[in-house]
C-alpha cells in the first residue's frame, strides 16, 4: 500500500511517497521516496518534472568526524610547521591528513579507490597522483618532529596533568610481500595518555630483533616520564623501581584467588559493569606492594565458554583415540598412546580436570578410559575464571589502575583493525623497506591517536564504545547525493543525510558535524533523508 506523508523540519514540510507491506505478519514501511515540498510537487504537476537523473550513496559520518577532529587539532598547520619550508602546492601536512583520514575510516581499501567514492573530496584538496611521493619525504627527523607536534596538540586538548603510560604492542603488524616466504613482523612500543590510551610517541621494532621489554621501557621513559604497563608474562623481566601498573601470574597468589566474592567491591558500575575488586597488599618479588584482585563477569563468561569448548574438543579426541584402539586401527605401544594423550590434553586447564588412564600393555590390547573431575572444574570457576591480579606503586583509585592496565588491550584491538591480518603493498613488486614501514607506522599511530581521542570524547559524553564500534556507528550516518538534469545551467545537486539513531545523533552533535563550513551550508536547505 502506498501513501504520502509529510515531515515538518525547520518550519517547512517535506513530502515522501511511502510504501507499506506486512512483514512477518506486522505492518512495516518497506520503502520511502522523497517527493519534495508542496511547491516542487506543484511544479511537477504542471509539467516541470524535476526527478533526479542519478543518485548515489556514500558514508559521511566517520569521514566527517575524523576530519573535524583533525581540524580541531590544527593538524595540517602543526605538521607543516614541524617539517619546515616546502615548495609543493599540496603540503606534507595535507598529504598526511589525507593518509590519516583514509586509514581511520577505510583501512581495508586502497587509497585511490576510497578517494574516488569518498566524501573526503569535499573536505581535502589534495594532489593524489603525488601523494605517495610526498610521504616519501618523511625522513626520520621529520617523523619525530611530527609526533612531537601532534602530541603537543593532544595534550593541549586534554589540558595539563594527564599522566603517560609506556605500553608494548608486540603484535603490531605483519608486512607481507609478493614472496610468501618473506615478511616483516613488527612490534610497537608506545607512550600513551592514561586517559583514553591516546598515542603520543612510538618506537617500531622488528620482531626477529625485538629488544627486551625492560630495554624498550627505558627507551620510552626517555621520551616522557611514564608509568610502565606490563603483562603477567613480562613481569619477570622488570625492575619495579619506577612507576608501574602490571599484571602478575595468578598461580603466584593462590591466597588471593581463594578469597570469597564478598571480599570484592564493585569498581565503577557505569564504566566497568560487572567488575569487582579487592584492594590489598601482598609480597611481590620480595617486597610488600599494593595489589588489586579483580573479577570481571564478562571475562569469566568468556573464559568459561572457551574452556567448555576446549574440554569438549579434548573429550571427543579421546573418544576417537579409544575407538581407534578398540578397533585395532591404532596399534601403537603405551609410549605412543601416552604421547597422543598428552597432545590431546595439552593446556593447563584441561590437564587440571581430565584424568585419562590406560589398561593393557601390548599393542592391540591397550584401552583408554578417562573422567572429568567436577570438583576441579568448580575450582577453576571459583578461583581462576574472570580474575586478574594487578600490582602498582600508585595510590590511584582502583578504576584508574584498571583503566591504565587496559590501555594495551584497547590499543591492540585498534591496531588489529587498522592493519588487518597482514599489510600488503599496492603492487606485486612492492618492497617493505625500513623507511616505508616507518611511514606506515606513523600514519597508523596517528590514525590511532585521532580515533582514541574521539573515543575519549564519546566516553565523556556517556557512550562507552570501542574505537571500532564508534567508527561503525559514525559510518552508519550516510549521505545520498541526488543529481538533477540540467535545465540550461549547471546540473543541480542535492545532498541528503540519512536518518540517525539517537546514538548517531548524539555523535553527530558531539563532533560538530552540522557546522562543516561551506559544504554543510550547501546541505542546509535539503530535507532529511528518507532512505533507511
């Protein structure tokens, strides 16, 4: 069924042709078509048909929000000042802003393809054919100067007093070439803000020549006075003589794991739903220090699901081995069978709860039985799942200690999205030289800086989103471009923004997307978009 509806915006009414139908027994709007104002409809009825000749849709919100953030950082000017005098018409600051805009919004798409269809062309006037050549002018000295300039802009935005963290991201990226036997594995040391994990400085290193974590930490500490953030696997490498927040192996503190749930208190229900903690002291490396036992319902459930799958896989493989022994297909001796059992049950959690045993001594006579220790499974749930033991020399509130420790998790997630499973060159003969890796790292780190800054702003506005969730929500704000046939002059174009969810509208307002200069002014007279 078709009908015409009107939507009143800014004192004017805009009309749409709406088609409804039943979907799963319920009435639903299945399509909408913009007809125009009453005056436009009147002219059409008199023969002045002004239906668009073509229409295309593109994402708007993510590109516009990143560009608005770059403008607020005064990114182009700061970069140009950092690199010094230039002769090119399109400056390095503009080229680098374009590269960051691309990486932050379409990291999986080649630059030329993205540029051809992107709304970015409305914001950036760039000399695309010379883009790659321009970035080649980023010497190590210029890269360092750019990082410092952008870090100053970030700290100016945040205000004084924001503490810095030193974080290692060992799985930063894998750079692949046309030769499948050759690749560059890279790790990344970062100085980031405690508030928002916003990168300020970086140091990329080859994974096959990785510095010890203690040496990397000292290098990062030479850039800023930082608090070192380390994982349980890195704790043994460090001298805890300076400021630190880190995790300790759970097995080293059984007395904390045995504490009842009643000993823990909620940390911050609004920011950390389901997270409880016990703030106490314990001996760490021979010194009595502040330790915090945390328990996360989300982590607990995830670990329980993973353990259930792991245990299910192990029992199915044991059943298959038992069937092979009983049928005579497997005729190995006890040593071979035990080796197969060890392979199936490897992993400390499964080994804790599975008890396999063999009967018989000769090949063909050996049989396998096993049982699951339910009490051991319960102990895993009660004592291990969902728990972490953090250690620090700071007197920060527990919520800030947790925030600092989780900085690496947020960064790791962001870099996995920005770099993908592997970074390939634009051509089959592409070679990832140290300089190209350094430039790629700079662009990726700056894209992370901008998106983490945006995430922090959203968090302060009450929207607890990851970087990926934030960018996906913004990308859902689309733009439909309608191009009308020429009636003697230049073809007329109308740009309509898609309808926005409450979250998208909040982000639209937060990043000031309604005030993008002349580009937005051309849109101001257009009705709200009817596409869904």
